[in-house]
C-alpha cells in the first residue's frame, strides 16, 4: 500500500503567500517572519518535491507549471479554511458581498443601504458595482442584482417586470403632444442600445420609423437618463434609474407611452447552497419591501 505523504504545513503556507503575492517581502510581512525564513521554507518544499516551484529572476518571481498546479489546489484549500474560520469566529456579524449593476447601485441601492443596516445590525453588506457581467466572478459574491442572466450555482427571483418610458425635462415635455408619439421622434433621442431601444419603443407605439432620427449614443441607460437633465433630449428610462429625478420634478415621465424592454427586467441572484441562507433571505425581503412602487 502506498504511503500518503504531505509537505510540511509551514512550507505550504510560505509557498502560498509567496505565490499569491509573487513577492518574498510581502509574504514575510503577511506571515510575520523574515524573508530568509520564507526562503528556507520554500527550499524545504522544493526539496520535498525534488523540483522547483518558483523561478527567481533577480527581484522578480514567477511560478513554474508545477508551482501553478500546486497553488491552484493550495489556494482553494486556504480560501475554504479562511471562509469556515471567519464563519465560526464571526457568527455574531455576518458579512454579505453584494454585486449590483451600476444603475441600481448608484441610483437606488447605495442611498438606502444604511436603512438595511439599521434594521439588521448583525449583517454587514459589502456593496460593489459593475456594468457588465463579464467584468466580475459571480462566485465571489453572495447576492447579485441586475438584468444579467442567472450565474451557475445561483437561484433567481425577478424583482420587477420593469416598464421603460420616455423621460425629459418639464420644459421639453411642453413641446411634446402626448397624444402623438411621433412628436417624440422629432427630438434628440438618447440611446444606450445603439438605437434598438427606441426601435422597440416605436414598434410598441405602432408608429413608422422616420427616415432620420437624431440619436445621441451612451453606454449606459443611467448616462442617457442623466443627459436628459440638460433639457435638450429625451431618454428611455425606468423608476430604478429616474425615480429620484421624477420625484423632485427634474424629469417628467411619459408613462402612457411605457413598454417592457426585453432585456430590462431586474433580478436578484443568490447562492443556493450558502450557509448564509438566512441573512441572504433577510436582504431579499428588505429589497422587496423597499420597492414601494411595485
């Protein structure tokens, strides 16, 4: 029978820290030891395997293929240990990592997040925001809010079947005949979907697309909406994004011309197998309770 052998734990710890930082000095600082102690433990580990795990090029460090393979396993194990340790040590305070789409985070969630803390003082929220789902790793978060599709390993609830509608300043609104949707197409139209959002809107209003439309292009519906505050253009927006501007009278919403944008529904995605299921449910309940306009 083959005897199972494992390297010394101190050597593994020194390797993981050095490989993660690609720095002997940073690893030594993290482990509260000297650089020579870190180097010694790395030599112990490489002697154990009989092959190099790190390539030293002056002050620069790189991983060998064997080192990279070993780090992928060791790093995952250390992360799991840290996660369980934090859970055991901090049972009184639960930390949830939340990723929200830019429009939700800046215009709706961030201004209200302290209200959640007042209702649930034992739950700490780390709020992050991104524009595109490709820019972050879903598994790094407990909860994800946005129009993005459901990530693997997550469960989804629809927050709202969002309606989108034209918004503009009250002064510009007075130039529009609300009984005639075509009057809107005579204005500068802010688009965040290369015009496709307005094409769908015109189809829904059953009006023919004019031969010429004056589009102003933006990468986000949030930017398109804020540009409408200048009083020279109209944007397609919703209550998540334009709610505050509507409430203060800075923007007028033409809700009689609303329509459901196919990609505009907001969802909340959450881990299905998380040991933080109760805090996650508390956050979801709070989210729904704050959406008073539904």
